[in-house]
């Protein structure tokens, strides 16, 4: 489904020294897998997620989506994949303040079709924010706005969801709700979720541990809760 081979990402600093944000990354996600990516701040989680989604170019290495290298695709082709087949949940929600909550959810799809509106309203209901559908996002709390971003990521029924610390702005019970919703999509949807909070990864199929730009190990989520398990 999604594969990366020998990725590296180098940033230069002001003294022209090169710094590896990612090094020797090999990665494979199958259809329907939910994969957690855990590691401390600065370990490369966001960089890896953006490269896997094609939003960022690696310094070396290749990402394949359904066996096609996204590096050799035209900009239009890769943008079409992102629009139709990928869903994004970022750490910051990037809502459009002059649109209503409902129209924010519908920006990625053809808004005139009633079926999309129904799907969007249904998602807002599941997330407990349907009452805000016709309001502007600035009226909502940070957590509620993150839920709008989650509805927006799910409305086009993406094949892959890229979620960068999706629960960072949520309290524990809302974080749980969001992870339950993501986990309910497992099987049909591939879900990649970065976090430094292991407690949200209970339902992941496996967990990739990152450290200093490398993948240092892959485990089952149970090893996060019981260190004697591998
Ligand atoms: N635009 C950038 N320019 C220079 N260095 C960056 C940039 N973005 C990230 N980095 C560095 O790359 C490393 C990995 O960052 P990041 O992928 O954001 O890690 P994480 O998401 O795990 O916190 C960090 O050392 C960070 O400082
Ligand atoms: Mg990050």
C-alpha cells in the first residue's frame, strides 16, 4: 500500500553543517493497518509522516504508493492522490475562519452534493459537535476545532489517514474518542498516527519507535504497557 525505501532527510544549519533529521528509513504499511509512530520531540516523526504523504521531499530514498513512486509523478497526479485518497490531521488544525464548520469539513469534496453534506453532518454528530455545524470555528474550543479537522480528514473516506499528534490538543476522554474513531476505520483504511503519548496507541496494530531520526524498533502496542512483552 505505502512503502518507503532508504529515506533520509538532511537539514542544513546557518553554519552550513548538515544535520540528519531522518536516516536509513525503510517502511511498509499494508492496507487497513493502524500504525503508531512514537518517539520524543525532535526524533523525526513529523518529518517522516510528511515525506510518506508526499508533502515533503526526502533528501534521498523513494516513497511508493500502491507500487508507484510518488517522486516521479507529476505534481497534479500526486496532488490528486492527496485530495482523493489521503486524509490529513495535523497538530494544528488549519481551519478556515470565514467558513462555517460544515463548509470547513466539505472543502475537500464537491460541496453541492447532498450525500457529502449528510456524511459530514453524520461525522459531526459522532464527534459531538453537530450543534456548531452552521457556526464559525472561532466560537469553538481548541479541542472542538481539532474535531472539525478530524471530520474534514474523514469525509472523503480516504484510503490512508496521516495523523500528526492528532490528540495533542485534546483532554483524555476526547483523545480516547478520537482514537476510537480512527481505530474503527482499521481494516479498510490505513492509519498512520504519530504521538509521544503511548497511552493512545492501545489499538494500533504495531508501533514504530523513533529515536534521533531512525526507526529503532517495531513492537506490538502491548509492549508499551507491559515492558516485559516484545
Ligand atoms: N524546517 C526545518 N529546518 C531545520 N530543521 C528542522 C526543520 N524541521 C524539523 N527540523 C529538525 O528535524 C528534526 C526532526 O523534527 P520533527 O520531524 O519535527 O520531529 P518530531 O515530529 O518527532 O518532533 C528535529 O531535530 C528538528 O529540529
Ligand atoms: Mg512532530
